[in-house]
């Protein structure tokens, strides 16, 4: 009788450790990683419309055959327009707040069935709080309230940082002005 109890105990102990290990590893796998740094920035874009050259911060540089470079292409969601920008960045949604840097790059309207653009740009930050660049790339599916693009690197205070930037449309005034809110979460910080 003693040997059957001993063999049963030898069999049960490893099984108990297996269940304990499996439950602890599955609970840690369900936890989302926490960002190592977060940043909130506002991107203000004033598109050139033919009469606002002094205040414009972006311009259509390529468009479908026969399109006007001062008006976005119609009717298919501006498909084919390429816009280059050098936009002011603030830390709140007030354009007249202190500038923290510039957003420089381009966006391409790349979808015939919905408002969507592909972004490729850099935040060049030069403020008392931050010095350096943050490079971002990805699809901006404008019909969604919140959309994510990739943070693929940086320099200065953001050297080798990577993460996600969640974009929200904060203001939209026709085809001339829009403001985007960027909630940036870095998951790799050096």
C-alpha cells in the first residue's frame, strides 16, 4: 500500500507543477506591455489653395493627369494626390501655443473607396522639454476615429525609440486646414 501511495504522489507532483507553470505563463502573456515613454503632440496643416501662400504649410506636388495642384482631386477620395508638408507642432490643440517643433514629410491619398492616406514623416522637436526626431510611417485611415501608425525610430532624446502613434482628427476645416492629435507610446526606449 505504501508503494502505491508513493507512486501516486510521484505522479501528481509533476502534474501540479505543470498546471502551476501553465497558469502563470498564460496570465503573463495576457498582460499588455507598458510604454516606457509617452508623448502628446498636435500637428497643424494648412494646405496651399492658390491664394494662401504666405500661411500654407503643405502643398500638392503631384496629382492625377489634368488635376489642379491647388485643389484636391475629385471624386474618388483625392486618389493620386501627393502632398508635401512642413507643419507646426504644438503640445496642445492651440495653434498659437509655443511651437515644440515641425512635422516634415509627405502623405499620399492611396485609396479609391475611402478617405485614406499613407504617411511618411518626421517630427523634428526642438523645445526645452525635448530635442531630437521621431520618424513615423503608416496608413492613416481617416474614416476611423482612432488609427495607429508605426514609430520606426528617432534621434536625440528619442534615439532608437520604437512604438505606436495613435492619430485622432482634432479639427477639420474644408480642404484648407486640419489638426491631428498624436498620442505616441514608445515601447522600446534606449
